[in-house]
C-alpha cells in the first residue's frame, strides 16, 4: 500500500467557526459552519449545494484570522454531508497573507 501524500500547500487547521457566506448580492448572506481552514481555503457546511467554480464571498471573523474581513473564493467541490446539508470546499482567490494559526 502506498503512503498517503499530503498535496496541500498550507497546513490545514481543524477548528469550527461560524462565518457568513454570500453567493450573490441578491441572496444576501447566510451563516455557515467552517470545519477546517488554511491560508488557501476552507471547508464549510451549507444548507444548499453550490456549483463547482461558483464564486462566493466569505466574511471571516476576527478570532479566526486576527482581523475580520471579506474574502473572495471559488467552490472547488461540494458533496452531501453526513450531518445534513452539504460540505463545500473553497479556494481563496488570493491566499491569505497570514492567519492566527500559522
């Protein structure tokens, strides 16, 4: 059996946070629970499926990265979650320059 290779560019942090997700100006924002994050992206639970490649705006809280800010991201994958809803993996359009967990 081959060893599992970590293809991630930045360390992934397993921590739950509440963020606000906006998929369009018309839809407003909805809360989502982050399950893990890094400088390059994050995974969150969402009530609706999101299309691969779709753009989203995420309001990251101050206690997650040290400064509350909105970041643009693209959906990389979306799968049904065992706990209901959908697990969504996104990649930031521009990697974060810092996080509190680096």
